């Protein structure tokens, strides 16, 4: 199977962490998100162990909230002893209400409002990752009002092309995120932070993109960032102590995707950074990474009930399901590849080629096109694999559809971790 937590039962049913997905669909209804919480915890611990091993004490992974934000995720991250990065007041509130230790929280975003800044400080967020001069001024003013010192990092654009999907390339010079080294603006922005009495510059941050299966783009970004840190020391006398290299490690969605060795990637990045330290004359830094997708994606899958199987003679076949782009918009947005199968016929050969279509009144409401699938009919359970990241977190109520429930599976059994929305929930805020 695609990942180690998936299997096929004696009944020919798809399993996740040993749990029968057909039985889960029957028990909880569909559409249904299923999350292997044991795998999420294991991934958090794996990253923590490897990052400390290769980058030293104090270095740490920060789980990227945008991949999947819910109370259970923050409870798992807290138990694993890692940090989190977040980009909104809603993510901050979710982590805070789950009892996450907020001193390990890093607040991102390219447009933090005054209300966001105040709320984050009220919740005890440990570090602000600043994006621009306006944010610096706003945070300095709020910190001065409270007579406190706030730890900050500066997001910098290193100008790296990781050869990935253009829509998720965020480290280039022309980006809405961060300030560019190449233009000289990053150095001037660092000076602005250093001039603030209530802001303590902890380090620099960069993020070069997503779904990256090579280590070289990270190593190149680190070399540029370490060189910039040397320039900061030369220009200002200030020694930066930490570097956050962001996230972006790839995940296997289909059989054609490579199996990624995360330990080798981290080891190779560490070796490259050691060479960069020597080249630029910089002391070893505390290093952070922000894996999100690679912590949660393979831990999740989504279950649907097949409604119709329509063949247009001479053209294509459509299999329609009871969910679609409201619970997984990634194909509509990015043409993202997924593995689909019929969960109650998991071991059968995929002899049909179909387009998996959602139920929305929208021609672009598709999950996959021209995908291999087992023969199926109304009432069968269709599973889409590797949906733990950027599915629930990007879900909407388009066509006024309630968002699905999420069930956690693991040592504690199967249990609801996010309730299914009701029609009443849809009108709760209507006047």
C-alpha cells in the first residue's frame, strides 16, 4: 500500500491503522475524514528527534497549523514536545483553547491586524514572525503599551526556485511574503527591528515552497540565509542566533511519487549548513523547521459514498460522490494528484478509468480525472488517500454543505475529534 498505516482486511476492505474503513463509514456516515492520530504523534516525535540530532539542542520542529488545525492536533504536538506555527487569530485561539504551551507558538502571516497582534499577546504567543515594516511598528507600539519585550523573527525572501508548483512557491524575490535580501530591503528591515526598544530579534525565517523531494533547495536557501546573517553581523554587530527554514518536505500521494527519506534530507541539510557556517564565519545556529503536510497528510484519508456511475459513450465515465471540492478543494485549485480506491473492494484490480466528481453545482468540482478505479456502483465506499493535510483546513460550506466529521483512530480506539456540522450550524450566524 501507499503508506505503512494502510492495509487490506480479510474481507477485502481498506484499513487504516487496522481499522476497517467500511465499518467506520457505516458507523459515522460520509463524507468522513479519518485521521491516524498515532501516526501524527510518531511523525512529531520523529522530526523532534532528528532535528535535535542533526542541528543541536534547542532546535525544534514547529507543526504548521495551516495543514491541519484542530484541538486534537495541538494536544498531540504538546505531548510530543514540539512547537507550532500559526497564521491567524483562529489558529491561535484553537491552540490556546486546547491548552497548548503558547511559549512554543510562532505567529506568522503577511498582514497581522492590530487586533491579531493584541490577541496573540493576550494568549502568550512566544514569538512573532514579522513580515514588513508596518508590522514592526504596530507590534512595537503594542509592546510599549504593555511595557513588555517580545521575541521576533523576520521573514526573508532568499530568492530560491525549488522547482515545484508555481502557486506554492513562496521563497522567490517577487512574493507577497517577507522582504528580499537581493534588493537590500531585508537588511534595512533588520535595522528597523534592532532600533525597537521592545522587540528582541531572535532570528530569521524563510520558506521556499511545498512538495519538495530534494534536499538541495533547502541547503541553497540555508547558505544564502547564513551569508545574510554574516552580513548583518558585519553591518550592525548583531549576532543572529536562530534560523527557521520553513517547511515543504514532500509527501507521497500516488505510487509514482518517490519515497522520501526525511532523515537523510535533514542530515544532508545539516552537513551543507556546517559548510556554510565555515564559509561565512557564522556560529552554529538554533534551527527550526515547519513541517505540516509531512506530519499529517499520510495520516489521513477521506471516505465517501458513491451515488452514481455515469458513462458518456465515446468520452468518459464519471463516478459521483457525496462530497467534493467543499471538503477537498485541492484538485480544483492545483490539479493535485490523489490515489482513489473503492474501500469495500480494496484488493480488486482497478479496471475502470473514471473521473471522480463531487456533488456541487460546479463543473470544476472534481477530485481526480481519468483515474484508475475498481468497478463500483451506488452505495459503495470510495476512499481518497493522503488527505490529512489541506483538506479539513481548506474546507468550505460551498453550496451550503455541512463540513464532514473527523474521526481519530489509534490506540484509544475510534472516536470523533471534530463533530459533523449540522444544518443548524450553517444558519447559526444568520440574522
